[in-house]
C-alpha cells in the first residue's frame, strides 16, 4: 500500500505546488524538500519507495511543465 502512495502523492504534490506558485521548478523543489524531510525523519525505509518517489516526482515535473505552458497561453 505504501508503494502506491509513494507513486501517487509526489506527483500530486508537484501539481498542487505548481498550481499555487505558477512555476513548475518551485513546485518540484517544494516537493523534493518535503520528501527529503520525510527521509531524514525516518518515515521511508525501503529503497523501492524512494525510487517510486523519484519516478513520481519526475512524472509530476514533466506533466507540470505542460500545465504551465497552457497557463501562459
């Protein structure tokens, strides 16, 4: 179950932060900061969850980039 959460939540966080700030770089940076804080606190122990977070954040960044282009039109 936590693996599915790791696949979905970072993607949605990037989109949320991008929507609020209108900048996909800032949205991704805020998401990465939250993920790093959770790693430091010890909430994530498994390597496959970290890899799922990275893949989800990357997918969110790519989708948010397209979303920002639509905003600017």
